[in-house]
């Protein structure tokens, strides 16, 4: 699939538009290892929260009383977010597969552009070095899957746009 090449007919346009469902799956699977790692290792978040609470002026006793809450709730929160994300991506993939709309690729590409821009800003300002969490391979996998999903989303947008035009022709 070449995202720069215009689909040559109705069948190619439909296939390209439906490929966004695959991009959503690739995107979800790219972030899944990091999400699972965060569920299995909640201590990093407790350390960040404890440091922030110390800066905000809370006493050691207040911080110590909140720490067990964070240690218990963080794995549940991340597990719930994985399940909600999977459900949302599944619904979006199903809608894109059936309806072949232009809006899902447009919104997804806008969010991907925002995420890429924020990654560049974090690297440029040095903030990314402060919040590096987990092994580096997770970031590499996530970035590779994001790039692949973005390429597929561009092709999907081109196909969905052509399909829209073909459907409007008399």
C-alpha cells in the first residue's frame, strides 16, 4: 500500500478506506506493552506523585498516608484504561470497516500530529529525559507502530476521500 498513490477504482478506494481499521489495531498493539508494563510496575508513578506532593508543601506524614492509596489504585486505573482504549479502538475499527468514513482517519491523523509535535517539544525542552519510564524498547516499538499506523491512516484517508467522491458522482 502506497499512501502517496491515488486509488485506481472503487475496489481500491474501499480497501484503502477500510485499512484504517488495521491502523487502529497496529496503534493499539504498539502501546499495549508499555501499558502492561505500567500495570506491573506502579512504583514509578508513586515516586513521581511523592516528589510532586513534596514540592507542593505536604508533610511527610500526609505523603506517607497517601502512598498506599496510589500503590493500590494505579494498577487498577491503568488496567481500566487499557480496557476502555481497546473498546474504543474496536468500535472505531468496526465503524471504519463498515462505513469507510473520512472522519476517523482525519481525527486520528490530527491526534497523531499533535502527539508527534508534543514528542518534539518534550525532546527539545529536555522534559522527555526526566520522565523516561520503562525499558527503551517499549518506546521504539511504540514509535515504529505509530509511524506504520500513520502511513496506513494517510492511505485510508486518500481511499475514503476518493470513495466519497465516487459515491457523489451521478
